[in-house]
């Protein structure tokens, strides 16, 4: 069982914005890009451009309000 939990999925720009904000709060997030992994392995991407952000389960409570705040701002733009 993984200690990391998916907290967000979206396009490259949204993921980079949220990832950067999590870093500002000293939250160590991981970006998972299956299309890039598939490309490097020689397979075609499943969904082009979709990325995921994962955080350690110990940082989930700290990261959730940050992500909710940013996604609400992204929806307004």
C-alpha cells in the first residue's frame, strides 16, 4: 500500500501552479505524468496532458485546504 495519496489531477499549468504553492508551504508533493512515462517506455499516452499530484498521507490535512483554495481561484479565471 502506498503512503502517497492523489490530491489533484489536471493539465500541466494547473498542476504546476498547485505544486509550486504546496512547495511554498514545505509540502513535498510528487507529480505523476503517465503520458510522459508511457512515452519514455515506448507506449502511447492514455490521456495526453493529464497529470496528477500526490502527497504523503502525513501531509494530506495540510495540503487539502491549499488545493481547495487554488482550485476555486482557477475556476473563477
